[in-house]
C-alpha cells in the first residue's frame, strides 16, 4: 500500500529515489512522484499517473538536481489514480511537500476546517489535507517543521507513514509513522527513508525501525531525533540488516514470481535450518520450547490471517487437529476483528503474515491480546509490526518476497505450521515416536521433491497455453489439499484475471457443478491418500459433464490418469506434507497462464503487496 522513500546527504538524490521506488513498486504502482529541493532553493515536485518508469520518462527534461528529496509510488485509496492525486503533494504555499502511506480517517473534518481558513485543494486525497494542516500550524504558530508535524499529527486519526520536505530548509527531513511501516537508514553523512529496507540496503545496513506515533527529524550533519506524540524524547535503536542485494533482484528470471517459485527448495531449507534435525529425529522450535505450556493448556487455537496466509492457516487447522487434537478455528482477520469474537484468557491466537504489516491482521492481534489471549506470530519480515506485537513466534525466513502473488511465503508458512504442530504433538505425547521420526525424515526431503516438480516446468507451461481461453476455473481438493485448491484459485485470479474458485471437492455437487460444461477447466488436487477413491468419484462426476480436468496426482497414479485430460505428477510423501508439493504445479500453472495472456505478473492490476489499510 504505497511505497515511500527519502534521501538526505551529499549525493544527488534523484537516482537514489528512483531506484528506491523501483524496489518499492510492489507496494503500489498506479502513480509515482518525487520532490527535490535544488541548489537555488526551489522545491520541485514531479508526478504522474502510471508506473515508476513513466515518472522517469516524465522527468527526462526536468531539473532533478538536489541532495534532499522524497518520493512515492501509490496504491490509490482516496481519489482515483491520476496525475493530480499522485504524491508528493504541495501545501498551498508550496513551501512544503509530503509523501504518505496510509489513510487519514478524519480528513473531511480537517479539510472543512482548513477550507474555512482559506485553504484550497488541488487533489481528492486525504494526504493533501495533512500537508495543508502542517502548513497551517507551522505558519500560525511560527514553528519548525519538526514541531509543526508533531502538532498536526496529534490532531489526526488514521494510519500514516510520512516524509515531509521544506523548501526553505533543505537540511532537514521530517518523517513519522502510525500503523504503516517506516525505516530510517543511516549511512556515512547521509540518511535514507523507506517503507522497508529494500531501497536502503544498497547503501547501508544500519537501520532504525520507527514505531507507532513517533516523529523523526533527520538533519544534515546532525544525529537523528525521535519524539513520540506524548512528547517523550527517544533514543534511536540502531539495528543491523542481514538482507543482501541479491535477495531483492531477479537473478536472471523473467519475473520475481518465477524466481520466488524456484527459490522454494532453498527457502524451505532456510526455514527448517536449526529447527528440523533429521539426524536427531527431532524438531526444536524456540516458540514451542519456551511457550509450549501455553499451547498445551489452550482449550483452543485461533488462527487469523488474510489471503494466502489465511490459506496456510487453514492447513494449520488440519495439522493441529490431526496431531495435537486441539480444536482450531481459522478466520480471516477482517471478519474476526469486527465480529466481537469470544476470546478467553488462555486462548492461543496464531497470526500469520508474510509482510507483517497487514492492517486487519494487526488489529485482530491487538484485540486478542487485549482480551488475554497468548499471541503467536508466523511472519516473514524481520522487525515488522506483527513480529513486534507478538508474545512469541517463528520467522519463516523465506527471504524477501517481491512478486505480488505470494508463493515461497506460503510454503514456508505451511512448513512452520507443520513443525509447530509436530513439535507440540511430541511435547504433548500425542504422536508416536515412530510417526514423529518418519515424518521428520520425510520432511527433510521435501525441498528435493519440490525440485523434481520444478524440473517439469515445460510440461506445465504447455498445458497452460491450452487454457488461456478460459473465463472461469474451478479448483477442487479434499482434506489437507482443500486449502491448496483455494490457494491455486487465488493465484490464478490475481495474476491472470481469470475468475477461479476453490472448493472442497464434495461441495461441488451442492452448486458449482451447474457451471460445468465442455469449456470449463477443473483443476483437481488428487494425491493418493485415504480420500483418493472419493476424489476419483468427483473427477468422474466432472467428466460425465464433459468438464476439462487437469489433475495433480501422485507419481504412478493410474485411475485418475485414465479420466483426466491432463495430469501433473508430484512425488509421494506423507499426507500432512503433501500441500508443500501439490501447491507447486498450481503456482506454475497460474504463472504460465498469466504470462501467456500477457499479464503483468509481478504487479497485477489493482493489487499491492502489503495491505496496510483495512
Ligand atoms: C496473495 C497474497 C495476499 C496476501 C495477503 C496477506 O498472493 O499475497 O493474499 O497473502 O494480502 O498478506 P500478508 O501475508 O503480508 O499479511
């Protein structure tokens, strides 16, 4: 949801800002802009509808000099994506420029007030209201920018990560955060601002994570200052990033999504590293070692998340209930947070989030925490808001996921849930030693098995070309593979714009079967486990209505192969581990269909990677 970047130092800012915007483009890409103060003291704002590359074209004949600047790539909330609504926004006096990620909820009342004070507005955005408010407070009370931003934010309700630049003071940049991520990078005589570390990592690995309701002043030749909205002065805590540049580049792949699909053997190995000990036949997870009693005593586990992370949570339900015999409820965070859920002291809430910044997931966690639940996080981004809000948790260590469609984050989330459920079952004596050791042994081979599926990419690519005609898809699965069917459908719709629905296979008879005709592709996730004969019957029902079946089956399958139009094999594995394999062909299928349809795979329309607004 919008990417913000800033620079203050002795280098020319423009190229640094543009590079940073490209790295943050996954967060939103309907318009982009930059503001710079040049050496004559002009505050120049350039912005345009479209992607960062359009901004670069637009700026070709402009004066882009200046050693201080802010820049923004937008995912529209207030006002359609066009030139005038793009950020940065000037204040009326053109003395200030602002970039903003988030939503100012009380912008209408503030706008009415400012209009009465003679302010006129050029855009439909809430952001312009904020910069005018800062300008108003600054001039009325003759304050420094730092103080004016501080005062203005105490009148604001909503979410923000902002950067503010002042024409008459090019030595200072002011930034602030509430509920939207913000990081400051500290280099040699220079500072960087970013929504995440990706625009910063090339220049410095020293960063300060800004917390909610903190306002920051960075100044040429001075130490940064932080003050919270209660006026408490805070000491910046400097962290060292372990990210490296290769992690955030395409590495020869055509798209980030394909790179990330192919990275899964490696990301799973990083995720299991130091946790899954094949030699000892043991899983050691610090969360369960330190807080296992909380899980053991819980009368139920609640899992909450959004989108793909919610699908991982649905698999978590099968895992915890199968192995630990603890009842599990899984709910999308946006529903959970608003339905006044019954949460009891002692409940365990597991929140799952790749970005760690999803607004609804964070709100659900806060609610559960307030009501006495133990909050456990499964999260990819180190130092993110989810990571900081939890009582304990496990990082997935998938590495940066830049493609908007989530792939390696999903498999690592499922891997963490699997390790957690198995470690807990062992602690609770709910699993036999034999089963525990056998599954661990098998788990350790899962990366190699994924690699064999990836090696079959050309076949999946061929099948994909056949189905570009389709307007709808149905995905079916049962048990552990029902959430995989839902995830396959989500992947397809978000990057190819083909409508797709995932169903528990037996549910088909209760409605969706009416859709089946000779045009309709049905993807059936049908590996060979206890429910095989049932799903075989479901395939027969589809074929009887002339649907086109693409089946994901276990190597050596005979019966479904006879019926299906196309089959994609995955290696044999333990049933509880099968989602880690069956999801791979579905990721590739949706990727290749989207590519064949000429879609923008890494930046699909209307989407953004990190959903920091509700
Ligand atoms: C789909 C996708 C989204 C995210 C969802 C939650 O490919 O990426 O559905 O899974 O927005 O995001 P996180 O996991 O960052 O909380």
